[in-house]
C-alpha cells in the first residue's frame, strides 16, 4: 500500500499515546520544543513579541506559584474573563499545572450572567483585565460572591516575579503538584439559549484524550489562532495540540486584522467556524468581480478541474494570487462549531485549500468526528476520532436519528446539576441533541438540532438546517433562517442587495427551483426578507426565534 503523504509520524503517536493529563502535555511539549518558538503576538503597545516553549514554562510556573502563595493551591476554581492574549493563555496553563480548576468565561456575556456563573460554581479567584473590570466590580457587589482573590492581567509581571522568587527559595508546590487523570480540569459554561447555562465538567483525561486523538488524526505545522480562547475548540485546535506537535502559533487578538496577520505570519493551517470560511470564499469572488477578473477565474477553474481528472494538480500554481493573499502557505482549514455548506468545501478545495469539516460539542471536549486530509467526504463531518465512538439512536427509514457518543472525551457531567446530567445520558451514551446519519463508510452527516425540528400538522418532521443549506447556495443570499409559522415552512432571508440590486425580484424564482428538488413536505411555502443581519450568539450562530422563547 502506498504511504499517504499526510501520514502521521508513527513515532509521535507512540510518544503521546499514553499521556493522560494536561500537565503531562505541557511538560512533554516543553521538553520537545525547548528554546524553539512557541508563540508570536503583539504586546500592549502593538509591538511584535515572541516566546519559546521554555519561556512559556517559566512564566506559567511563576504565575502558578504566585497563585499558591495566595491560597489558590489545588482544587480551587479560577475564572478568566479577558480578551484573547498571550497572558490569557498563561493564566489558563498556570491554573491547570497547579491542579486548580479553570473556569474560562465568555466576556461578551452580561455582568449578570457572568456573576451568576461565578456564584453557581463557587469561584475562588478571578483573572480580569482593565476592559473587564466592571465584571470584577459586579462580582464583589454580589451578596453570593465566593471569589476571594482578584488577579489583574496588567499586574502579571509583578505576580510572576514574586513567583520566581518563591521558586528560587524552594517553593515547588505548583511545579510538583500531582494530578490524577480523573481530576476536574475545567468547568465550561454552555452558550445555551433557554434557561440557565450549564457548567460542563471536563476532567484532565477528557480533554487530553481528545487532544491526543485529534493529533493522531490530523497533524499540522505553524498556525494562526483567532478563535475565542474560552472555547474548547480552540484548546484542541491550538493550545494543546501545539504542545504535542511542537509547532508555533501566532495569537491574533483582532479579527479585523486576520487577513493582514495571515499575510504576515503565513499559517500552514488554522481552525475556524464556518462563518470565517464563508467570508474568505465570498471575498475571493467579490474581489474577482471588482477587479474584472471573474471570467478569468471561472476559466482557470475549468482548466484546473479538467487537469485534475487526468491526475495533474496545478491548483496552487494557477491560483497562487489567492493563496498568497492568505499567506502563501495555507494548506488546510479545520472547520467546526456549526454546519458548513458543501459549496464552501468544494469552492476552497478548487483553489487548493482543503477544508476539513468536523463535528463536536463542549460536552465531548469537544471534537467527536473530523475529516482526514487523506480520507474525507465533502458534505460530511468526518469519521469518529479514536477516543470515542458514535451511533444513531432510533434511526428512521432514511437512517436519520439522534447522534449518540461514548468515549474517554465525554464529560463527567454538569456541575451541581444531577438532573440535567441524568437527562443527557442514555446509559453510557451521551445524547447530543443532534440529528444525523452514518453512511456505509462510517462518515457522519449532520442534519440538524433535535430542538430545531419542525413538526408539521401532518406528522412530518423537517430539519430547518437541511433546507437552509440549499437556500444559502443562492449567490445573493447572505443569511437565511427556516422555521415554522402557521404550519407553513417559512424562509427568512437577509440578501446582498448591494452587489445584487435585483435580488428581491429573483428570489421567488430561485426558491421555486430549489423547491422542485425537495419532497413536497419540505418545500418552502412562505418567504420573508429582512433589512438587516440576524441577531447572533457570541459564537456567531444565528439566534433562532424558537430559542428566544
């Protein structure tokens, strides 16, 4: 059998297979990386700064020791409410290596919601910045406040110096802290849209097994990170995989600078949500139209596809200008967090940049399935990663049912919520709340959320996401939401009328063409057009009307 050019180094798999805790990952990566580059970022004055693996270790052990000096000395909960930065990462690592529990928070939430999360999990310490000082004040004002220590990020240099002095004097409690794989590593609050958010309890082994399995599945080189650091997707895609692969990454702290940063730091890969992929692809075509090169680009694609059929791949040469605008070295993007239309997978792949679509959830640390560079199917969310298995519960005649997961990456449960924990499991299987099917080759195809299902009066069940995936392919449709209204399937659109001034006039006919390809009960019966974007969650997902009720 011919060896794949994307084959994972068997020595790496052998070395990382028995790692059980996040502290072990950090120690392994530090020894392997040593004085080589780990992070690049802009400091507070917007000057380029960098850290080696050894320098990061020095800083996290120093800060972790400072935590110990102030009573955060194992099993204590440390919340982080801060913007993306190198210091966020240091605060996070420092918490974990000392055996404390990290509670990464979404800084876009209201003070009320954040304080509720602090109080419900009994936080012992809070890491904050000048921009989030209002959260610190709100926490102190709460009658149920449990936070005793408040750490300001801009004071970290002082904290770390005090920690270094303590280490030099023989205080190695943080460095020597023993961690059991089943110890709680993080409490991550879900972005639920109904009721109180739930605190997902993830152990060291939950996250570690997911990271190790992901690195056994897809390897990579230098990357750029811009996902919110409080999201588990970022941990697997960057914060811990970088240690196992001993590769450096640039920390992008402003999405507006993403394209400029890609051209400067030339990532080989990065992880993203579908919105980013959609934006990149749409921008390529907008630029082509604006510069009068749309026809030339279409001609180039025809030539490239014809050559691919006879085994000749000239994509990265033919579309060099496009690739150069993304840094020149970008080979693949790992995409997750929401459904991705195959149009964008095919489109980016046509330019020579592979999209590896995956599927996961916070409760699974988070990765569950992902496409491989040498084993993928467009439209699917990939194969299970080695640490878990999946099945379809109670499939219908088409094989569609709820996706169930079990494995070492599955959460311990919801913090202080035994009822919600019990409801989330069916025996040893976690109920994901997502509908999908598994094909004959084991690839999972995502259909939609169970809670979003449209149940018509005739008893038929319709997944709105399935219809949305088809409607979004209309060139001038920027956003679309499908829902039930008066027992009719309704599609609400936000159109790109700037570039397509006739969009409203064309919509009825284009929806009719898509309806022709759908079963009668799935056809759109009512159309609405809105004048502004849909409201979105902090993870850039459209808020559904039913979720707002």
